[in-house]
């Protein structure tokens, strides 16, 4: 019962609830999700099951990708359509104006997190303060937007859809709100779909409805190996004796390995079983994290 289930999260469901329902349908005792999605957002939500939960604190791929839709001419206290929305009565921008304004939101930029976020201030989540009607000053944080391109734009309705690839910690609805502010007309997010997370794509995901319609055997057949979380690292195969020592937490002499190691690697037993991650240090391949079966 170890591995990753790729869930296409439905709207109107928290990530915690989606993870819990998935865990019960799969019949696994322990599960956690990689990267919270807002309740109204949909898309890729990797559910880590069994020993895969040990990877939650060291996922090597933290970047995300989204398809987001915004509506110009509106502002909201939550920066999305599900908050208190107010029309600005300002002219809607042309496509050329939108295209020019988007340039300022690509690359390394600084972003002030919204009040409706899980960012902590003095040990308190910002959304907890926001629900009490309290707004506090927030510090801008550095993020990276690798890609921000127009998918479609309707100049009559002011509806813009973008493809956005970004670093961990980016608030896409804040990009929309800041874009609307830059164009002088305001903007709110009306839809958000995460298309990539932790290195996995939406095309590989399944919905809870699809999961419920499957047999137990079919459900478990969808679990991806824990090792797939770490394909960015090279793999090495060790001898039976080395595998036993590594599994017991012992370091392996680098000069006795068949493969040269110069960074974090996936360590596999002779039969291909993934044992864990190793890191070179002081002449040894030391254990970074074990994933016992």
C-alpha cells in the first residue's frame, strides 16, 4: 500500500477532505497530499500513501503549473469570485494592453501574499485573521514565474485565461489581482486548475468519481511507485551486502560503489527495489531518507 495516487481534485472540496476520502477508498492507513489546493480549485493533487508520506518534507520538484481564468472590471476582498465582489466601472483593457502588462509578471518578482492564505504571521494563519475582519501588513516575498501566456481573451467580457508555470509559494489569484491593478480596472480569479505538481501532469490524474467506480484491485493498480517522486535524481544499484547495510542506516564507502556519485541518488537493491535516497559525505554514501516497504 505504498505509492502515489494522482487525484484530479473536484471543486467545493478541501485538499484535506479530498486526501481523506481517497485514503479510505484505497484502503490505506496513512496518506498525505503534496501541495494544498483552494476548495474551489481543481486539478493535480498528488496523494502520498504509506511509505511515500516520508517524502513530504523533501519533494525535489516544487514548481507548479496552472490554467487560470480572470475577469477584469471587478475587485474582491479575497481576490477571487468567491469573496465580496465589487464592480470597478472602469473600461476593459485591450488584448494588446493585457499582453504588455503581463511582461511585468514574468521572471523573478516580489508578491505580497493575500490575507486569505495559509501564510503565518506571529504564529497565526492569515486566513484566520481575515475571517475576523482583520487585515495586517504583509511582507512581499520573492517568487519566480517561468511562464505566463494568454490562452484566450474576450475583450467584450473582459475574461482572460492564462497558462502559468511558477515556483512554490506563488498565489495565482494575486497575479490576477495585481494585473488588474496595473491595468487600472481590477480583476478577480474565476477559475483555477492545477495542471502540473510534483512533476506529475493532469493527464495522469483520476477523479474521485472514477475511483469509486473501480474495483479494489483497479484502484491499487493506479498507485505509482514512491520512487517516481525522485526521478530527477540518478539511480544506482548496490550489492546485496551494501543494500542490507544501507537499509540499516549505515553509510557505503564511495570507492566501493560501482557507480560514481556526486550528489543525491536513488539507491536500489540488486532486484531493483527502491531503498531510499543517499547523499555523499566524507567518503561515504550516507542515508538521506529510507523508504522501508
